[in-house]
């Protein structure tokens, strides 16, 4: 049996241990969310593109402009050569901490240690590739590659000299290489600091745990972030709890709940409900007047883990907008599909859901009217929506509950005006959609019965 902190692998004396694939994926997704949220709050143009641009069109247009015949992508040394290696180290530590054999290894010259860091680099490569060109990455959210700009010069760049001043579209090889390779080197450096500095300080001052913990967390910023993604303290070390805590928890507990209620609740549920949504609609006396529109629907949910459910909802509002326009008209069919998490007790539950989807009108103008032109054809038009909802349940029995839902469902409408044709001129080329969209927020209410099985 290996001692805590030794360079050996998992302890087979306690039986086989499984790789925690679910933890790897969820923790990586959580880290992706942290990065994208930071970008969203610090980049005003990214917020504009997400709110007002068509996601798929701009994603595909951006991918079509990725130039891989150069190394530099236009970012600073701090971003490319410090930030991205730290990002790679976080994703590497996420892979390491979900492997029963890798997570207890400490820096050494053994084959087991270097094999584990090579596997971590492979996952860091997958993670960094997604973060650049994946559906949750920079090409999709922020449209990197889809437009050009002058480095270190605000728009419009007054110092731009044609043929002399360089401009870029934020694409190149640097992040694809520096993130996994530099990230692996960074993780090895943190392993070294953990053993050669943090351990020695703790041995020298064994009764100063607060200082020791702060030092250990500070010298390992990437491992600290990886720990937070699995809901551990910043200074947590798997080897320090080995073999007492030898098995990886099969799930991640973001919110405390009644474990008995979670384990014994039925896996599937149907939610039969009455619903109402506030939307701008057209009547004989008013155009785009907001009204509360009643309807009915059914929801289906399935537990994927102890703390997360797949959640879906389909609603129908008959004759929601009596008169047609290029935004509304006829009856509404709305479907949303996403995830839900929250508190679950024996008789009560409170959960939050996030579900993207569609809202479709049955009798609307298929194109925007033009002054003096013919009346547009009437047919079905569909808008993108995102449902944000809070579900409150009272469980009458194990298989039957009453539910009330309060939510907000933003709807994206295509604006009738279109931008000027063409891709622009140097240094500001733009290959993204010329269409613009408007997002309206709309309150929703639902109440009904839940049948679980």
C-alpha cells in the first residue's frame, strides 16, 4: 500500500476504482461557464453579438475566416503566454482529479507520474480546442475570426496607416499549442511548488494551518480553480486524504438536499399544466400590445444525476395574436429543452431551470412588409427563446405533486432593417450577418400537477 504523498498509483487493495467521466465533463463544463461569463462581462462587443446576432450564421461565418498560417492571434503576452497556459493547467488538473490513480500522484521521476501528466495534456488539448472553435468557444460566443480590428487601438483607429499598420481577426496557432503544452508545464511547476515549498513550510510551521493553507492555495492557482470546480476547498489535496478518501464521489453536490429523498425519488416525471405568458401581440385595436396569453402544456423531466435533471416543456397558446405581423400572428407552439437543478426534500422541492428552445407562430408574415409593396405571404415563423424558471413543488405522495412555476422567457425577433451589403474595408472587415435582432423579456406563469414514475 502506498503512503499518502508517495508517487504510487491507486490502491488496488480496496478494489477497482472507476474513472469519473461524469465529473470530468461537468467540471469542465463549469469551468467553461466561468470563462465565458468573464468574457461576457468584460467584452461589450461580445454582449452585442450574442444579444443581437444570429448564433449559427455568425458561428459558421467566423469559422470560415480562421487563418492558421500564422502563430500570433493578436493578443498580448499576458493573455497568450500566461493566461492560456493557466487555462490549460486548470483543465489538466480537472482531468487528473477525476482519475483514481492520477489524483494521488506527486511530482517524481516515475513513469506513472509522467504518463498521468501526458493524459492530462490530451484532455487540455480537447478543452482548449473547444474553447477556441467549439459551440461554447470564442468562434461561437464572440465570433472570433468573423471580424478584423487593429491591435491596441480603439475603434476607429486614428493612427491606422494603410499597408503599414497591422490588423488581425484574433486567429492563429498560439492558443491551440500554448494552452495544452504550456498548461502541462504549468501544472508540473505547481506540483513542484506544492511539494518543495508548501510541504516544507507546513513541516516547519505545523500549527499555523491558516497560513499554510493560504500559501498552498496561492502557489497553486490553477489547481485551486480546479478544486473549486468540484466544490472542494482551494488547498484540498487528494494525496492528503489517501487512502481514507480513496473513492471518487460519483456526483458533484453544488446544493445540499435530503439524500434519502434524492435517492428514492422516481426518475421520470410529467408536468401537466395551465400556463400564461406576457407577449406583445396584434389585435384590431392595437399592434404589439403586451397581453397575458393563456394556454396549456406538458413538461417532461428525467434525473441525470442526483443534482441535475434533463428538463423540457411544450406549450400551446391558441389564437394568441389574432392579426399577423412579421413578429407574431395566430397560435403559439413553444418548446424548450435544457437542465434543472435545486433542492429536493421528502415533501418539498425548489429547483431552477434553464431551457433554450423555440416559439413558433402559425399565422404570421413570413417577411417584413415594405412601404408601397405587396402584402407578404402568411405562414409559420419561428423565434429563438430561452426559458428561465423557478419550480416550487409540494409532494402529495411519492408519485404525485402540485407545482407552481414563475419564469422569464426572452424571445428574439428579427428586425426588419438589414445592414449595408459588403464586408467593409481595411482595417475593419466584418463577415458576420447583416441582420439585427431584438430580444424581449416576457414573464411566464405555470401551475399544474406532476406525475412521477
